[in-house]
């Protein structure tokens, strides 16, 4: 009896010792995320070389960071990258402090730097805008740029045909995969818009020549201006900015071209990108393809908070934003006030009423049915992207090619006849002739009559001599 009791005591002590030994790690594992979250009260946004004040990509990132900081009681820290060499040290210096809930890297060009620092600091959360990093502590925020670009492409085509232009263009920054998505959607939208214009107006049209220029830079307005001037000389009625701050040169070129011809608004028009850029040169920028980087930054911060609060089990992965998710849109008059405030914060002197009225008048100069067709296309892309084909490509085909490579964008360019001048004779109905052709036939008839007369005279002269 005593032996049994003693054995029971020994076994109980052993079990108790085992339980005590495993409990601390379990408790720590459960509590560590909450503890980490409560000690990190800052978020950081690291801008690319375009920087704050680009009135585009980086300013949109600031807007999202500012909103998240205000709503969640956090401190926003902004870091500027002067050159690409700054990316890695900027991210590393922030991560080693251990003070940041999320560090947001703005732009595809920071992808390699984020991948390196994410390995060095596995307990630090990062977000990369427009890049993909397959790490559990990195959220890759991607956008369906092809969707928004299709909308402004359709808008460009309908407006170009409305005013009788023969071409439309796009000026781009560096040749990287994300810009191929802009291209593909834009080109498809142009061809779709032409189809709609022909159906709505009943007019036979000559397909537009589509011009594109890569400048190799995102922060060189002079290059953007030169590229746009060349496209205008080739007959472009609209030019799409896919070049960040380089695109400011696009706007200057359009304004100067119009003013030199006595016009206080377009056409020709520019198309803005990323943010609502319509206000920058009011009357000359017909609309902007808004890539809501602010939504991406805000969502990354909220996702980190939700993870630490136990609402979700995973932080990293891919966050892809398009029309359906509110991450892509075409600018409206209602967007103006928000972006006028961004401009003011960036040190720009703006007159809100004057700008608003100019943009409103410009938009109202375009037939309302064109704007309605752009909205219809947005719904089509969201609900039935396979529902219409242009040159044998549905919008689903365009989306399925993501991520784009140099080879796949080349295929799209070829299929949609990008850079090709399509001859007017392709739209001539069988059995009719162009004025030029009629003139050629007349010349042949006259020449034939002359030859016939000469033959008759020669025969008569020969007969007379024989007699």
C-alpha cells in the first residue's frame, strides 16, 4: 500500500514537471503576435526616385499611408529614395529599429531590395507595390492595370474618331513587365472603342494608328515632352501617360500644341495615370486611369493589424486590386477635390474653382454617349470579360496573359496592329472607288484614246501613200 502510494506520487510529479516544461513555449506562441503588435506604433512608406510631389504614384501611396495612420492611431514616417542605390539601405535602416508595423516599398524597382531585407528581418512585415516577393512577411500589392487601361483606350479611340484624328499614342517609362499590362489593355480598349464608335455612328472608319514610345525614365519630363511632340506630329489625337513624373512633359507638350493653335482646351488631349491628374493642365487632360495605390497601402496596414489581432492567420501573399475591388477606376469630377488637396500639400498653387470649371467644360464638350460607353465597358470587364472579341482577342485573353513578358506583349501588339498604319483602302466597300482611283482610270482612258487616234492617222496615211 505504501509502495503504491509512493509510486503514484512519483508519477504525478513527473507528469506535472512535463506539463510545466511545455507550457511556457505554448503561452509564448499564443501571446507573441499581440505583444509584437502593441510595441509597433509606426508605419513607413519608402518612395521610389519619382518621390513625393510626382502628382502620381508616390503621392497616391502617401494618401493611403496618411489615411491608415489617422484611422489606426499610428505614426507615418516617409523616406525618399534619391537614386536606386538608396532602396536597400533605406529599407534596412527602417527594419533594424524594430519599430514599424509595416514598411511599404513603393514601386517594382524595389522588389530585389525588399526580398533581401525580408530575409534579414523575418519578423518585420513589408509591402511591395507593383512587385512580387514570395515571403511570408511580405504582401505583394498588384493591380489590374490592363482593366483601367482598356477603359481609357476605348475613350481615346472614340474621341479620336469623333474629332477626325488618325492616330492615338502612349508614352511610357522603363520597359518592365508591369508596363506591358498597361500597353495590352490600352491597345485592346482602342480597338474595342473603334468598334463601338462605328456601331453607334454608322460611319465607316479607318482603324487608328497606335503609337508607343518608351523613354527609359520615370522622372524626366523633358523626355516625355519630346516623345509626345513626335507623336503629335504623326497625327496623334490623344496621348496616354504611363511614365510617372516623366509624363508631366506629356502634359506640357499637349498644352503648348493647343495654345500655339489658339485653343484653350483640347483636342488633342492627354490621359493621366495613377492619380487624378486632370487638374494639372485643366482642359487638356481628358481623364486619368486611376491606379489606387492608396487603397493598396491602406489595406496592407489593416491586414497587419488584423493578423496581430488574430482575425486572419496569414499576412503575406498577393493582394490584387482591379475594378471589382475598387483598386482601378477612371477619374471623375468628384475625384478632383481630393487630388487638389494633394497638390496643395506638395506646394502647388492651385485655384480650385477655376480648375474645376475648366475640367467640367472640357468633359461636357465630349458627347455624353462616349462616357456612357466607357462605363458599360467597365461593367463588361467585371462581369463578362470573355463576352466580346476584337481582332480575335477577348478581354479575358488579355487578362490571361498576365504576367506579361516581352514575347507576350509582342504578340498582342502584332495581333492588334500596333504601330502599323492601316491603309484607308481596307475600309472601302466593294464596288466603289476612291477619288484617287477615279483619277487614275481617267488618265488611262485619255491615254488610250490618244493612242487609238494616232493608230488611225497612221493607217490612213499609209493607205493614201499606196494609192
